[in-house]
């Protein structure tokens, strides 16, 4: 199993994932700034490079050359550790997300997934919940009351929403009887029902609409994005847990947030929107190209990458879009929605899904 | 205080309201009139009464100023310094006319006090400098702003 071929393909896949994840932050910062500007009837950064695309690079450069200041009252060790602790889990979670189906090379199947783990989704949940350690560590090590408030809020929020997040996908797991994301994505290729010439695929959103909304909301809460960005709440606690951080350490927190968003978007599209399953119409284009053999296979993989990328891009845009639309929830509202609304709803969802599976509807 | 607001059941689920909000922002994104003024190329149009950088009005290259000292007298910031002299035709004129622009509060009282219509405030609002500058007579006579 672990011969040269395996090492090379896995290395390439890991490299691909890593490069994509590293590119997410600069691109998303640009999207966020331009998007927010346009929504607010401004223009946003448009000077550096075409459409202002190089602006993020300039920002990164600024971050690198800024003075790396450490406040005297911080606990140095944890202060330096916290950004890494929040960044590393963010990068680790993407490992099990499949970004295309498999291809045969030299008679061996190569799956487009950095790590084929049979625990799949559980691994994502396990690692994603480690991210909160970085935040609580940052708040505590900063030795600043606002930072500590921010991290406390973040911890409470993440724990509350992890519950409904975990429960909301149980329905999906029951339907596809697997926690492996590749398996779930493959399962969503089946035809749910035929509507004349249009085949409705068995996408998670069609069979688990309630689960989808709960999961999406929880992802917003887990990634600390508006309308649930109370850990940062500028108007109340200045900047929350990264209040005492500057230069590149601040940028690492930023990166962690965007990479978490990306993973969240990828998981949402994998679980509920068919993952790498091609978008409607794409199979027709693929057939009309008329390739055969390996060319056809590689084109198919490219199309799957494209479909997955477009789905993820949509959800990334949704994160930005929602951020500049909705105001922040009040803290008690946040907890109310989490505990009194989404948790019971997800439990009901599991129950109903179980009943429907028992009766053979799904 | 608890304020009772009328909400129907659908509003309590937020979903419809969120979608409405999302479409409003999307409408603004595509069709909203962008109000940004792209600064160095486009400038905001100031009113003609805007009080900017000073200049000394000159007729045929000779400044209108007769060094009557009304402007330094009225100046609340004490930023105008004039040294009077005498021309060959016995007319009084400012040998030195300096404005310490950092002290100036742009109240425009010099302009009001001037009987010869010599010191005026132009429309120029940008006067950033790398170091402290004192504008001398030559400079004040050369720059006219947008006014004639």
C-alpha cells in the first residue's frame, strides 16, 4: 500500500489542499472588502493591481514587516502558542473532504481526498472543536479583560452550537449510512426522482432541508462569523480574543477564521449539495466534448473540481453576504436560538428521519 | 423595559426576513449608485466660500498689499508677519509677508479686514507638508487657487 506511488499521489494531494487553503485567505479578504464595499455603495480597494486583487498581498507584506509587539502583561508562552493552536486545526480539518471522485492511474485508483479515513466526519468534528483552545488560550494569555470576555463567549458559543451541529447531520448519516465524506458524496449521485428530462439528484438538501439550515447556522456560529461574531463584538469588547495581538500573529487568527470558513463551506457542500457531483448541465457538456479514454477521465475530474469549487465559492460568498446584511445577535438571543430552538429541532429532525427510513420513504 | 413588538410566526423563524435582507443587499451590490469619489482623479466640489490656502492678489505683477498691518492685527492666531518697506515712488509695500500656515485657523478674518482686497483665501484644501512651512510672499503671490 505505502509504496512510491502512494507517497507521490498523497504528497501531491496534500500539496494541492495546502496551496488552496493558503490562497483562501488573501482571496477572501479581497472578496470581503470589495463585497462589503459594493453592498454599502462604496467601491472598496481598487488601486493595487487589477480590480485591487494585489491588495491582499500588500496587506500580507505589511503584516510581515510590522513590529511584532508583545504586551508586557501577557503570558509569553501561551501568547505565542495561541495563534498556532487555532491555525493548525483549521488546516487539518480539510484533509478528509473529497474534492473530486476517483481516477484510475496505472490500474490503481486515486481518490481526490487528502486522507481517506473511515471516521471522516467525526474527524472533522474532533479537530474543529480543538480550534476553540486557540481562542481561549489567546484570551487568557493576553491577560486582558476584554480578550478574556471574548474567549469566554466564544467557548460558550462553540460548545452550544457544536451540539446542534453534530445532531443536525445525524439525519444525513442515517440516510447514507456512512460517516466517510467520499461515501456520502458518492451516495448523493443517485437519482432521487425523475422529473421529465431533469433528474433530481439525491442531494442532502432535498432529503434533509431542516438539517441543512441547522447545520449552516451552526457553521456560522462555529466560525465566529456574523451574525454570531460575539467573540469579536467590536462595540462591546473592542476586538475580543485577538485584542492584544498584532502583526503576523493577528494575521494567523485571520487566516484560521477564513480557513475554517472554507472548510465549513466545503463540508456544507459535501454533505448537502452533492460535493463533487457535477452541477446540473455539466454532464451534458462533458458528453458533448466527445473525449475518450484518459482525456475523458481527466476532463471529468476537472469538471468535478470545478463543480465543487463553485459550490464552495457560493457558500464562501454567502458568508460574506450574510455578514454585511445581518446585524449581530444579542448574546441571550444567540443562546436561545442554540439551545431552545436548534437543539430540539435537530432532535425532532433525527426522529422524523428515522421514522421515514423505517417506513422506507428515504 | 420590555417592548412588545408584533411579530407573526414566520418572522420568528427569521428565515424569510433574512432572505429579504439578503436580496436588499444584493440589489445594492449590483444596482446601488456608488458614492465613492476616486480622490486624486476626482475631487469633491467645494463651495466658492470655502476658506483654504491664502494668496495675495496682484495686479500687473505688483501686489495689492500696502502693508497696512490690519491683517496681522486682526489675526487671532498671530500667524501673519509683515515687514513694511517703501518703494521708489514712496508707496508703502510689504518687504516680507509670511504666513505660518501651521498656526493659521482659517477663520478668514484677514480677508475680511483687508481694505485693498490683497489677502484672499483660495479653494485649496490640501496643504500637507513633510515639515513645518512658512509661506513667503513669493509663494503667496504665485499660487492663486481656483479663484482669480
